[in-house]
């Protein structure tokens, strides 16, 4: 029976496979004179040309096309069997007590691992003389660390906390807290990322060599005490959030990791132990297939680097975490962030991340609410329990498109990595400013695409929600508790001794156990300065426009507004009227519209009698040829204060004529939307600060 069914199916599916030329000829017949390359090829930020069709021969050209999971170069994973990723979630509460409660609640509701996000006063070692930031855990002394971790099963629950560029102060507080709590074999990471912190801050709290001396001591302490945690973090977040493409993320992360292994090895730690001490964390953006390929390419690159270090294949490891991008999140229409985060988490999980963190949808503009944190956790639960993403190892493996994309991405990243090595490594590159300049160029490219709506941010630079109301999910207030915390710690700070310089884990432990405060544990000298890379949120410029429009409305008790004067029938003006309304609403303008007008006099009457200070002519080119010049001239004669725009782009001769008569500009597809809206707001008194 089965043989008969197979024969029938084979006969049904027996059709000839077209050649590339046959497919291209057929495709170009439907493209109205354009070639396939012109119409269907897409160039990415990574300078990779995406084709509309990938075939078996694309995969067959690849060197490692037949490798299996667990085999070099580990594109398909470090393991030979599927394993669910850990659901990781950051802790955002500020006081140690509230943060401890947040940890316990998350673990009861589907969270597997913990990441501590420190308050700015911790990461910058400010002490209590500075106002704490709106989110992130406050830790001042070892008692705070004990409060934070008390009652958590740290031997089964991975805890991830970052120790900054110089790891000793926070590392010593962590080890001292473990002694007090009675934990002997914690899991997770207590990791320093000197180069990543250097790039973000632009300076180091200690010389570069001192940072690595202290990092090596932390790694040695864990090795000697048989503590299975990782002590070095390689994070792509500084590059990703700065605007880098996947190529730069991969190359700079690999260059950092290589530097960390070399620096630890110089200080007496074996290559194997140095590599095992590394935790990689990659941001996952919203370009699904590129991000999926990035996680696969990361393993291939690191596996090749470890091979170059001379490591045996069975000892090569890579712990790879994914986190949803903060760059792609918007404060406008923020519930769309839930969809963005789901796509990004899916890409990281399908790419083989060991841990995935979904950032709450409101983290872009406030300390995340309980509701937003629950949605973030449940996003991963759905991916695991309903979509079964973790049930298959390397689910994208074998896809002609994904395999080719992974190969091209890894190849380009490897070329950039080799350039960094030729320049003397990542430290020298950062001092020279080359990575910062390349990231700046990539950032500017993204910003131009966003400004022109070629890169769409739903709800921000396109498709605005004109009826948007303030978000209803707010975090619980903690001001009284934070104030009480600051008061208590300020009193302790005033009675504390001056700063102490520590050089070893033992010295740092002795200091914190003796009551030293975090900001007192310092190096005797600071490190060099470099050009920093600031974080980018892609929607910020358009959010500023909307905030400015709202401020104008509150100040003047009326909104910024525009009138669309539509020419001809509905069919004749609807396309450009709809485009113009969406264009202006993106900048916070309220838009009114006339019925279709037939004459110059009717158009002028409606424009002049309206209260709107901006007038946009919307119609077909034929109507512009017949009516536009007269309308513009007469409106300016009767109401010179009105700004007149035209929807669409005319020829240069007609543009010159209309400009002479008073036309202020044109709005059209491909125009710089941000610059146009900024100019209009300034012209109407809504000054952009």
C-alpha cells in the first residue's frame, strides 16, 4: 500500500525543474521592464546582496554543508541533541529588598535564570551623593548583596551579574555574600567586560592592564575554588546599540574575546580555562533571518578562533546568550514592542542561544511594570511550550537561504576580524578610533533610512496611532523605599573611611567584610580615554517630534494642524491625500481635509477661511498643471502667513514656477520625512531643542 502511494505521489510531483535562466525570464516578464537584479535583489546593512531565490547549488558550494550539530565548526550548535534554552529575565527594581522579591516572583512564574541590572550609581561607582537612575538594583555594601541574594537557590538557578571594567569590588561583594549565605557551588556568571565598558563610557576606572590583572584573579579564584561560573563577558550590546550591523557585532565581539583569552593566558591561565571563562551575549534585532544567521555565524567564528589557539575540538566551548534589542524599541505605540521582541527572541532561540532574555515592552521609557515583565516571560513560554522551538536542534539548518546567509555573514565578519588583528588587536583598534568611526557610519546610514521611511518603525516614523493614549501599565512606586535606602546609606557613607585601593580578591574581600562601601574600592589611577559609542534608539528623533507637538498644543491650547485641499474626485486625490495625512501625523500634526474642489476660487476660499496654518494641495499631476499655480499665488496674496505644500514631486520647471509664486515645498515618497517635519515645526513655533 505504501509503495503504491509513493508511486502515485511521485507521478503527481513529477515536473521539470526550471533552470535559473528560465525562472529569470519568466520573472522579468512580470516586472514591467525591470531586471530581477533591479527589482528583487536587496542590499543589507552588512553589504550582503539578498537574492529572491536560493537553490540547492547555493548550499552545495559551502565548505561545511554536511556538518552535523556538535561538529566543527559548530554552525549547527555545540551539542548533538536539542536542549531548551534558559528563560532569563533582568531584575529592574531598585532597593535590594524589592529586587529580591522580584527575583522570587519571576522564578515562580516561568523564569529559569536571573540577570541583575545595576543602577547607574553602581556601574559608575557614584556612591550616595548622586540621584539614582529610575531602574536597576542599588548595592552599596555586602549587606545589600546578601539581601539581594538571600533565599535564592543559587546552586540550581543561574545568576548573571556584571562587574564592570574592573571586577574586584563587585566580585568581592559577591564572594563575601556567598560565604554569609552559605552557597558553595553557584551557577551563572560574575563577569567583567573591560573593553565593552570602555567603549560605552569612553574611559576606564583603572589602567587596562590593571583591569585584566583583576579579571585574571577573579578567574583564578573560581578555578581554584571549583566554582563553575564565568568571569568574562563578551557582549555585542555596545556595538549593536551604537548602530553597528551584524558584521561589526560579530567581528568586534570575536576581537574582544580573543583579547580576553590572550590577556588571561598571559597571566597564567590556560587557553582552555580562559576560553571556558567567557560568556557571549548577542543582541537580537528585528531582521529575523539576519539575526538567526548571526547566532549561527558566531559559533563558527569562535570555533575557528579556538582552533587557531590550538585547542582540541572536544574542549571547544561557547556559552551564547541572546537578548532582544533595545535599539529597535519605541516609546510610541509601545505595544508593538511585544511583536518586535517575539520576533527577536524567536531568532535568538532558533539560532541556538543557550539563554534568551526578552526585555519588557515598556523598558524604553520607564522602569518596567509587572504586566510588561509578565508578557516578556510569557513570550518565551509560548515559544517553548506552544511553538516547540527548543524541541529541534538548529531548526533553520539546511535552508539554502539561511546556510548561504550564515556563510556570507561569517566571511565578512572574519575579514573585519583579521583587519583588527593586523592593527594589533582590539585594544589598539579602540585607541585608534577605527571601530567607533565604522559604527558611526553604519549608524548614520540607519538614521537616513529611518528619516526617509525606508526603514519602517511602526507607530513612530510611519503608521502613527493618532488616537494613542498614555500607557496604562505603570510600575509600582518605590520612591519612599528608595529615599529611606539613600538616607540610611548616606549616613553610613559619611561615617565611612576614605577610599581604599585593592589589588587582589583577598584584599577586596577583607575590605568589604570590614564594612567598605562599593564606591570606596578603587584603583590608584584611572585608565586611558577613547571616543565612546553612545546607545541609539532608532525612534528617538520621531518621538521628539511628537513630544514637541504635544508641548506646542499644551502651550497654545491648540494643535499644530494642516489642511489638505483635495483636487478633483475621490479617486483622483485619495492616494496623495492619504499619503499626506500619514506624513504629517507622524510629526504630531492634526490633519483636516476638504472635499474635492474643482476650481482655483473654491480651493483658495477653503484654504483662506480655514484656521490651519499649513495647506497641502493633493491631486493628480494633471490637476496641478491646471490649477496649482493659481491656487498658490492667490492663497499667498490673501493669507501670506500660510505655508503651502504640494503632495508629490513635480518637474524642475514647474517646481520653479510654483516656488516663485509661494510654494514652500513638496512632500513625496523618498523625501526626508524627519527634516521636513522638523522644518515645519520650527516654522510654526514648535522649536526643536
